[in-house]
């Protein structure tokens, strides 16, 4: 009989809760990973994963969780909480903190700060980048991180215009505090990932020139592939803002 893992996502409380049931093994790990990535793509502050009804946790299931934690450590940098009354012994080497249940995890995490993470849904039209810059400028002012507004506007302009020109799908701009810096990300519905080699970029390359610029103003950046698209993200620190303020003239951040 084929393995099967079932899932239910509950967004009705402070943090999204994903309940996995059935068999989490090599045959079903990809399905579970896709579900969790879909939730993480919304940039929550934390995700609770209830695996108390997963039958006989397997090494493949633990490996999937460990790799997911690694792949999302920089973005969205969400708190990941595994909930299982069987405890850590059931999930050796998963690398997640484990609580006996969702209530215990929520009590430890406390409440989210809604002002630290923002999203903006946009269509791929002229003017989308301008609206994104307005969001960033306002948020950076409220967070007292005005030094990062310029570099962050450069990043979001390139990411949004890549979607407008190439992906041509609806998108979500995602902005959050990240330690003493901020993260800027754009989630779209094209599986075509931007290319960057660090060298000369062909004029027809998807995202090549923009990613070169983003690389120059960011502490680090990357992309998170999803079943129905991707998230391209960048992290900016106060040091990056000081060092790259002069690079704003490298592109026209007012375009789009």
C-alpha cells in the first residue's frame, strides 16, 4: 500500500498551524515540504507543525524537516515549532525545537508583532514598483531605519519590475524587520528563476542585470522555489546602507 501524508492548515490563531497525519517517509516528504513552503511563503513570524499523528516518524521525514529549516533560515527566518507529545526522541536530528503541543509552543513564543512584517498584493502593471517603494519608505521611517530605505527601494524596484516584464503574474511584496536590518522579498507565480553569475550579463537574461545590482546592495539574497512559483528575497543591513548609498545612481529606482 502506498504511503500517504495528509495535511490541514489552520490560520485561525496567532500563528499558522499545519497538522500532518499519516506516513511521513521518503515517498511523502516532498508533499509535506511543499505544504510547509507554501505557508512559509506568506512570511509568518512562526509556523507550528503538529506531527503528533504522524505514524512512526522516519529518517526521511526528519531529514526533510532539517533541510527545510536550513533552506528558510535567512528568509523568512520564521520560528519553526514541531509539536509532538512523543518528544524529541521521535524526531532525532530534525533540528527543530519540539513542544508537546501547539498550546505549549504558543505560550513559549508569545504573541506576534504585526507591525514587523508587511505584505502588499500587486498586479504586474506599470506603477507596481512605485507602490512598493511607498510601502518601504513608510515602513523604514516607522522602524527608524531610514538609512535602509534607499537600498531597499533599489531591491524592490528590480524584483517587481522583473515580475512585470518577465513573469507577468500577480505578486506579493513582503517586507519585514530582520535583526537590525530588513528583508525585502517578492513572491510571484512563475517557476522561472532569475540567473546571476557574477560576470557579464546577456541582454536577454531573465533578471541577470537586476540581480547583479541586488547583489551589490544586499548583505545576501536568494530564491525559494515553490510548486506554483517562487520567492526572491534580499537581506539588507545598516552597514550595507552606508556602503551602498552611492550606488543608487546605478539604476533608475524611480522607474516602474
